[in-house]
C-alpha cells in the first residue's frame, strides 16, 4: 500500500549553518516550487517508501568536486537507502552510497571516487539527511520520558509516510496507545491497507514538534480503555528499544528489528546479532513481510533462496518460532562459519499450520564482519 509521497526537504546555503526543514505532500502542495538545486542527497528506507528526505546541496565546492571524480568500472549494486543526484550537463546522474561511503552509478556500472575533501563534505550532508529522516534509537527508559502518560504524540509510518495522532493511555513495559480522533483511526487503518493487523511496522514517534524516536507499532485494537468517539475499540502497542511485552516480560524480536529499521540502523543490528540472532531475524522478515530486512540477512544479493523467499513470504500469514530451552553456544571469536537450527510453525492462507525446521549455514568475511545467511534448508 502506497500513499502520496511525503517529502522532507532540507535546504542548505553553502554549509550547514542554516537548516530550513519543511515537510509537505507532493500531491497536496501546489505552491510554486523553487528551481531544483544543483545536487541533492536523498534518503528513502525502501524504493517503495512514501517517505522521502531530500537535502539540497548548493555548496560550489561540492558541486565542482563532483566533476573531479575518478571513475572505475564496477557493476556493484549496493543495498542502500541513500543516493545523490545532480545534472551533469544534459545527463541526470544518480549514485548510490554503500556501507563504507563508496558511491556507485548503477545505471552505468561505474564506481565514483571523489576527492577526499569532497567525500568528507558529502558524508556530512548524508548524516544530516539521515538524522532528519530516521528516529533516534532511545531505550524505553529514556523514550518514556518523552512519551509520558496521557501525552499526545505524532506517529509517522516509515513506509507510507502517513502520520496520525495517538495518546499514551497506559503501559509500563511499553506504550499502550490510542488514536485520538476518528480521523486518526482512519489514517492508522489506511497504513494497514484497510484491515487491522498484528504486523509490526517501523514508525517515528515525536511530541510537540521535537525530534522523532525510533519505534515499532502493531495495528490490532485490543484490551479496553477506549477514547470516546475515536472509532477505535481498545488500544494498540508501540515498542521502543529494549521494551517488553506486559504479560511475558519478554522482548519481542519482531518489534526490535522494526525499531532498528525506524532508526535507519539495520546494519548495526546485524553486526550485533550472532548467528542465532540472524536466524531469528530471518523468521521476523518472513513474518512481517520485510523484503529489505531479508536482503540484509543474505551474504549474496543474488542468492536464489533470497529471491524465492521474497516471493514466498507474501503467502505467509504468520510464523511462530519455538523458543529453545537453551540458546545455542555462540561460535568462537575467530570462527567464520556456523550452523543454526530453528523450529517454527508456519501459517499460510488456505493451509493447515505446518511445523518446519529451518537449517541455516552462516558465514562472515572476517571476525569483525556481520554474520549472514550463506544457505538454508527446510525439513518438516
């Protein structure tokens, strides 16, 4: 489901001394627009995301430096959310940035090497754009100082770009929230494609125009304590970094991966996860239909199993993983391969629940690199 694109436009004059932040819907704002900037950094969590942040670059030094790049053939297509675009004569250039700050023109199969000074300035622009686009990664104990009891917050869905108001009504281990009005309920339901769902979604939570906090919500009304007249029977839950469920007091891994997505730090979550965490992330990706997360977990972006599961997960209604009595022994510090097994029940539309055992073979480039899936098999 895709809503009208919402753009956060950051304009800079030469440097970062003056930032003008303006959020507007491309369909709703019919005012005359300023001429396009010579270059811009764009952040978008996925190619389908309706929330886009653009930082305009008007620094003559940077613009001039773009023309001084060395170019080398390289067919790499980095998994990224960050781009730079500008008009080079009559040609529109679009470069994707990889995890190490390298720039690739995918359409031409070329890697661009900018002068060190230009590259450093570009990194500054990228950091500014990402700060505006994503939420802060705050532990629940800190987040609840902003999302206080009875406070009204703005909740923005990272993928659709849609926003609504919600009030924290209860909850000690996470925030129990309710849409404030019928209009807010309608927007929240639109985010979920018109049907209430337990699926987790990466969201940004802000209060009184302050900086956003990375969070995760589900979209299923439950429990009591309704706001009269808001058309929402019960409450829904918003989780933050390290928050837990109220009954079991367990940290929900599905919510936690979405929190990292809302912070734009999936790579960091992957680096922190051991082989078991990566396997758990795989089941979360299937359960939440998160194609982007699934891509991060495979070592080969063209792996046939990655392509298979990107299609197969659309039929999955849910996955319930069986918690092991004991977590598997972590591999040695210098280990570069590992094997993990996870039991789960898979629910598909029109099928009986299926018990499946997922056998993962993991690897990493070196002891400081993240673990990723090299291969997997499934048995009944």
